[in-house]
C-alpha cells in the first residue's frame, strides 16, 4: 500500500463538486446603492436655486429679444391713401394729388382755400363736349388745373353723378383715371336737377373754403381770367348772387316745353333769377344752402328757378352781369352762350370755332380803357 503524506490532499479531491460555506449558502438581498444622507431643508434649497436660475435665464433671453427687435429698422410702409369725400361725393383731383405727391401733407378733412370752385356740369354721354373744353378753355390735365388755380384762384372740376349702367360707369372711370378732373356728387342719375345742384353745393362747401361757388354748363365758352377778375372785386354786400338775371312767363301747359308742375305757386311770371348757364353764390350764401335741411327748400322742376327761389328766401343781393351770357365774343365777355343755339347746334364745333377767334381766346383780360382807369 502506497504511503501518502498527511499534508497533501488526494488528487481526486479537485474533481469533487464545489461546496459553499454556510454564509455563501444563505440567500442575498438585491444590491441597493447608498448616498450620503440629506435633510428635507437642503433639498428644498436646491429646488429654489434651480428655479431661480431658470427665471434669470428666461429674463435675459426676453431682454435680448426686445433689444434686437427695437434695433431692427421696420420696413418702409407706403403712406395711406387719402380720399377727399363727403358722403358719396369725391374730388378725384385732390385724391390723385394726395396719392401721387407723398411729400405733401394732405388731409381729407382740409378745406382747400381758393377764390372760387367752378363746377362744370355735364350730362352722361357728353365726353365729346368735355374733350372740346379740355382742348380750349378748360385745363387739359391735373398740372394745368393746379397752374390755373395758382394764377387765378379758380379751381375747375367736371361735376357728375355715378351712373347705374355698368358700361357707362366703366367709361367714366377710364376718363376719370386719365384726367383726374371730376367732382362726383352724392346723387343718382334720376335725381331732379335742383336736388343735384343742392348736392353739388353741399359737397363743394364741405371740401372747399371758397369766396364763391360757381355753377357752369358744359356748352359755354368761358374766359377764366375774366371770371376771376369779376369775383375778386370788392363788394359791400357779402351775401351775393351773381349771374345773368332774367324773368319769363311760367308755362302751365303740360304739353309745352318748359312746363312747370308747380306753376300755381308762381303765378304768370317767374321772379328774377340767374340763367342756369353760369352763376355764382358767395361764401355766406353757399353756406346757408349747404347747411339747410333738404326738406326745408322748395324744389321746382328747373334748377335755375329753384336756386332763384332760395335766393329770395335768403335776402341776398342780386348782381346782374350781362357779360356772363354774351351771345358772341366781345372785349369784355366772360362767358359766351347763344341760347338760340340750344339743342340745334353742334356744341363741340361751336366751342372750337370760338376758341380759334382771336377776340374770344387771345384778347386781354380787361379792355385797354378799363386797365387805364384802374
């Protein structure tokens, strides 16, 4: 039997299964990491510090954004369009000048100060007449209107309503966009002439601070320089009604021309009143008309008669001037209008013929003898 040294294990012991010690054989708890212990007060202080840091960062970001927005130059905005209106009435010239002259300070509430505003009244379809006037005595473009206003104190416009017919309105808009010389009044096509004239005086008084408000027809040949000289004269009476005064029989037969439906209020003869072709109301008179209640004014069938009736009620000075209705050109004629030609002549040709006459268009404003007297 072989001998074994007592200090050595048998080689087969290394092949035996692993035997755990009693401590290793016990079940172990799951691993849980440990942190230094902290009190509830220190945790709250950490939260407060964190919140304060966030608030400081947010405030700094907001301040930077505000500073950047203020330092940035805002984009250039076009000036707002200024429309010179009174209700539906509009002065197309001043609206155009305001939009095309950004350097000038226009305000829609301003009343333009002039010696007189002259409204040339026309009928629809009379574009040929307007063309004839623009090629003779009426300024042909906005620059011409402004130049004449600076030279004489008279501001000219074609007065019209807005037609209901779509094609007529398109044609009128094209013409207005080309010449910018229309004064649209707050009235309809079928409004009676006296009401249209009242609408003109109301709108004109609202938009212009004038010494006179003038109504003219589009079938006359006018000398603006002589009209300005007449209106600029000193007058002792400020409530003045200037025109070519007339009277005439009242037509009570409905089958006859110039029939007046209110003939029973007038008697056999009309009172003194200015011809409707050209007349002027002084500022005080125009103010009384423009501020009067519409239903307080008597309306007759014809505009010149209705205006004359209002003048009687207002106790104005009737100033008769025959140069405002001359049938032919003279050295002193202000307006040339041949009543015999009404409805039977070609007005456009007639106006051009008068303009080609030296006595009509090229004679001095005042005759030499009148200039010497002054």
